[in-house]
């Protein structure tokens, strides 16, 4: 691409970014079905929490609906509610209570907010079984209370680096955390990487299917050693 073409490209992207940051922050708030505003302080029973940042995420509602259609119980929060959500999750997931695995999902700034939520849960002794990130907005590390992290992003080429549009890998704070930094630039066999950027990753059908599969896997009961479908409570506790 020549100099004039690059200048035009960055001009368009900069204008798009300004529109996104200025016009998309008035996101809608979600509660669980039937949940009133007065119930906002109650324990959060969801096993999947989608963290929405302050800006752009087209068809987030459709993504959440698809997760719920596969049998999950999904709640959507805004990043500014991360601390309060941590308190509610901790209240619902006491050590004495039987709980399902906990999955957190975030995109863009919401991905960094999901990490912040995870760090807050760590103070309450709550384990996050699976953390799924898309296009984190800034370099970050995954706390040690996360068992598995899938970070989906697309790196920028050296001559096309603009902070707001780049994808970033993350690091882990514990060797026990299973981390996959999935750089879409090197997976043309899975998705058409040329058509993906920071603004399209969150609505790409293949990427969303990958996330849905990861959620299903995270919530699936552990397989019994002898091939049967049932485990004793002691076996389940041991595997967690």
C-alpha cells in the first residue's frame, strides 16, 4: 500500500474510532430474565458472565442468546460493575455450596475488565474455571485463580501499529494456569484473517463458534475414569 493509501486508511480508521468511542458508550444494561433492579444486590447465580466494555460490541445480545440456547445461564455486566459483581458471585459461590464452573468472557476494554473482575474474585477465594478474552485493549496478566484462559486476538504488523486497533497476547501469573494466546493472523485455516480486525472479531461467526465451544467444554461435567457418565461428589471435588 502506498503512502497516500495508508494515510487514507488511517484517516478512515481514526474517524471510525472516534465515532465508536463517542457514540457507542451508551450501552444497554442487562439483568438475568425476570431480575429487577432491586435484585441487583442479590447473589449472582449465573455460571457464565459476559463483561461488556464502555464502547463497541455489535450484536452482543445475539451472542448471549446463542450461549443461553446451548443451556448456559448467562448474565451481562458492564465493566464498571466488576467490583460489585465480584461480591455477588462470591456470595453465590460459597465453598459449602454446590456450584458449577465459572466462565468469564470479555471483549476489548471489557476483556481487561474481565481480568479485573477475576482479580477481585481472587480476593474472595473464588476460582474462575475459564476466562475467554477477545482483543484486550491493553497488556495484562491473568491472575492465578484462573484455571484456563483463551485469549483471541489479531496482532498488527510492524508498519500498521495503532494502539487502539491492535491485538495483544496476555501472560499468566501462575504456571498452573493453562493459557492459549490464539493469534488469528496465523490461523488462516480457521478464519479468513484478512477480513478480521479489532472491530470485526467480536461478530465473526467462526470466532464466536470457537468461544461457544470453549464455554460448552468448560461447563461439561468431567468424564468418569471408567467411561461412565456419573462421578461421585468426591471425584468431582478432586477434579476441580
